[in-house]
C-alpha cells in the first residue's frame, strides 16, 4: 500500500496555535507529536510501505524539516503543490508521480489532520478497505455517526453487502451537510455515515476514474510529474468527492467506528482529551481552574488561571493569548480574516 497524505490545509479555526507556516497538521495537540507524525505512524502500522505527503510549496520546507527527523524518512517523499486547487488535483499530483511505474499498487488517500482513538479498529477497517480495493472497487471508509452533526457531509450506504466482501457496501449517495432535523434522522437510520475524505483503490482504478470523470486533470497526469506541476494553474479546482466519488459506479464504503475525530476546531479537543468533573478540558501542565465549568484551555508557556468563568476558550501560544466563548470556536476563521485586514502579519 502506498499512503498518500493530504497535508496542505491551513486550519484557520485552530488559530492562534495553527499559523500560516505552521498549520494544524504540524501542531502538537496529543502526546507532544505533530498530527502529521501521528498520521504517518498509523498508516505505516496499517501496512504502508511508501508514503507520499502532498503539501503546498510554501509549507514544503517546514514539513521537510519535521519529517527528516523520523527514522523512516527514507520511505517518505514530499510533493509540493504550486497553488491550492482542492483535493482532486492534489491526488492527481501523486498519481502523476507514480504514473509509469510497473506495479499497480493500492493507493490510500488520507487527510493529515484526523485523530484516531482506537488504533486496532483503524487497522482492521483499512484491511477491509484494502480487500475491496484489490477487487477493483474505489473504496471509502465511512464513520458511524455518534451525534447529529450538521458540519459534516454524509455517505448513504445500501442495505446489503457487496457479494463476497464482508462489511463492504455499495454507496447509495453522498449527502451534503444537513440541517438539524435531517442530521438527527441520519443518526438513527443506520445507513448514513460521516464522510471522512478517505479513498483507497488501485492506481489503475484511480487513473480510469480520472479519465472518465475528470479528463482535464487526467490528460496532465499521463504526462508525468514535471509536466503536471507546470500545468497546475490550468487545472480545475475541485474536490475528489464532487469530481469523482459522487459520480463513480464502482464506489464502495466500509462502515467504521474507531474513535475518529476531525480536529477542525478547538471544540474537538473535548473529543480526544479527558474532561474534569466540571467539563473543563485542558492541554498543558500549568493550568489552574477554580469554580469554572465547560472551558477549553490550551497552555504553552504562561500559567493560565481560570476563576468563576464558564464556556470559555483560552489558547496561549507564547506571543498570543486568545479568549473567546467556547461555542464560537467554529467562527475563528472570521477573526483570522480580521487580523489579516489589520495587516498583523506577525500574528498569522
């Protein structure tokens, strides 16, 4: 298996920890290691014998510095995008690098910013998806929903498994981010799964799907890596979901429940870190909390003391201290845009 890790995101909702030259995939939220390191570790343990990390040209040096310290750095290659064009062109970049190689290995596409709680279940789900991929399915792993989430897209699976493939189902449809009532129905239907943006398939299957659904990208893939990069400006900006997955007739889904968390905002820390008896979640050694509840605190250098406050988000990064209502953590993107308008580039 060749693991392709998409690591070009900006992570604006995790500001001020996530910055322009150190976005969330390079930040350490768990056990003092970056999210990218955790992702590579998981995929190597799941059977990856080669890793391609797709990032922006701007982030290339920082990621190269991070990964060069790994003992398995010889099996990792970093590919830079000249500009962000969404996930389909990024995957096309990896395919252009692999194009012409004699083997038809399975390629596994994973985002770099997911957190997994149950490593054994994760490996089992990947193994099931690999079996489906070997049978020429373009396979995704869907996450069993644990709440009526309106911020995620969903995958609707059919009721019956694919013949001779246990725990693998045909995909009925992709569903947009739903309203609250629809999300509550999805939670109880038994057929709807969170779309985690994971795709696994043979190299030849990916190539054929690009040729059929995204010929404007496919034509450059077959010209090789250097030509593909040179044509990047002309590529359409489109996700693999819209460009291929929603149109493909060979898509299969593996339902999974391995403690998946999309660390997309500070509120997600409550899913991966323990809370105290008052619902406070903390990261850092120097945090003191008294008569306070339902707060999230990320501490780095300065001691943080909370007294008689509730529903707060406090993030300290050395040169910035952010204080916000916790329930507004999803809206930090607009705060970052305001900081940009104020031309405070030192804070970005």
